């Protein structure tokens, strides 16, 4: 049952909010011990569902009436643990609701629990949590990260929709590995107020779901201006039913991404799907030159290292939990110490400012491409995910972000839809669209996933 059908059943009384939530709570109880997608389950979920059933009977229920929403443990939810999957904030409970949570609750969505993740969102495998790795429900490989628990919870049928965060692919990477839909909004489309971010100039809160309708519905609810976040714009996403139908569109692919794709099977699968889409829209795939995208990884990590170091200076063991350097994962420590050293050298503008200049160059390259095409289609990762427990060199792990990072550097929106499997491992196709073009992006994602 997809999200649209479920909402119709709930609002018509065929399925109660209590029944929906109880079903998920039962599934979490059965499955979570093995998958480890949830770090915390909302003890008041059934009580909240009863209150929403009363609102439904009175015809006053919101757009999410009774749906179960899982939340990455880096987004503040009042009275729930916001640990960032770290020992640093292990005992920290939210004292307020993030803007996105406030909006979800206003539409009668029920926060069913807080999900596992790579510690402080540092990682792309889901294995860097201080509370154990998340397992991929769809195969024997890693689920991807850092929004591993959110993707796994959706893939395992333990929630209706999940929130994740995306700094350089942290929604899209696990969406691809777990065979679900993932959406990274344009920078400034969704408020970050209440988010413990990895990189303030790149992070966006986004959505993971089993279908595009549910993704679009959640984007409609969480997007828009917030007085709490100075980078937000008064540009909410329209209702999915009101999206304008795509008629004539131009689809682009890039030889640069083809060269960077280390597994030819992945690129061939993505290209085949892109050709099917082009045929459906009676258009041809155009080659787009993206000469600077090969610099994405080298540009991204100095920015992330410095901004993580800066943002975690408050975690000194006095006010918030423990001192981060003494209680974090190996990957977090690597980035914090790296950020410290880059910051020391910054008086000469050697790294961070040069990375910001390269960021603008990559953004300019991608935005120029959108003068030629409406959408860019590419793989989500250059390789299939590694097996759980298989140790990767940090540089090899960073390389998994080569195709997702450019969207964050350019501030555009990007989405992933599942398109098949290779050797039993899910593969997602990634689609880029220009900034604040979420409606058209969701439309083409819907067409791609409908096949």
C-alpha cells in the first residue's frame, strides 16, 4: 500500500491511526534487533495516534493524519534523545522541536522514533555509529550513510516516511543502497533550525520514502521560509496534485561522470533507464560537459572538516555532554583534527578559502549545464556498496560521494529512485535539477519510478 492509498484509508476510517502505528511498533519490535535502524522508539506513539483518530472523526486531521515518521538522530525532537549516534550526546534530550518537526506535528504526523546514523553524520556506510552498525534490509551490503537508519527503517517497512540529512549525499547514498526514494532539497528550501549540522554551508534536511508521492507530500510540508533560519526562502513546494505536467524536457548525461564510474554495470543500468525516460518524453539525451566535477571530493572535504571543527567547539564537556575529542568515532576525530589543522593554516587562505572558490567554480559549471538541459541523470555511487564489516580506506570511502557531492556544492536539488539490482544489490538512479525546481524534479522521479 502506497502513502496516498494509506492516507485515503485512514481518513475514510478503514484504517485507524492506532492500527497503523501499532503495526509499525510490532514490526520494529520484531526487526530492529537485527537491523538496528532505530536508537529510540516513541513510547507515547499509540497515545498520540488515539488523539489523531479523534481529530479524524471530527474532520480536523492534518495532511499526515496518523502516518509514522522516523527521524534521524541529528534533528531535535522535544523529549527524545538527540544523540547524533555518539557517546558525546548520548544522554542529551531535545528541549524543543526543530522547524521540520513542528510542521510535521502540525499536520498530525507521529514521530515514531529516532534513527541510527554515522556518528555526527560522518560516514557513508552506516558503520560509524557508536551504537552499532545499521544493517541493510535488502542485501548483505552496508546500507549507506550517514542517514543509514532512516533508509533502513523505510526499506524494512518500519515507518511510512523518514527524515534524513544530506551534506554530500547522506540521503541519496543510502536511498540507492537500500532501494528506496531519496530527496535532497535545494539549499535554503527547508529550515535547518533544530538541526545539529555537519557543515552549515552544505547541509539540508530531506526525505526518504518508499514512493515519490510520500516524498512530495513531506517536501510540501517541511519546505518554506522560517524566521529561525536566515538562509531559507519563501518558496514552499506545491501539492503533488498541482504539479504541472512535464511535456517537452531536455535530459543530459555527462562523459565526466561516465569516466568516474568504476563499475560499468551501474552506468549501463542508469543509461538504459535514462534512455527509457527520454523515449517516454520523445526527446534525446544530450551530452553535457562538466569539466570541474572531478574536483568535487577535493573541494568538499576541506569545507566539511573546517565547518565540523567550528561547529563542535561547543561540545567541550561543560554544557553539552562529553568532550567530543574524547568520546567520538574514529572518523569524527579524523575530521575534527583535520579541521583544526586546516583552520590553523587559514591565515594564508591555503585550504578553506580555496575550497570555497572551487565550490563556486563547480556551482557555475553545473548551473551553466542547466542552460542546456532541464535535468542531469547520473549514477548515485561509482561502485556497489561494500560488504558489512569490510574495512575501507578512508579515501575509498570518500570516493563513494563523488557523484552526490556536486549537488551540495552547487546548492541544487537532487533525487534518487530505485531502478533495479546488480547481483542482488539495489541500484538507484540520481537526477539533478536546478535550484528550487523540486516540483519538476519530483515529477520526473515519479515517471522514472512508475516504470
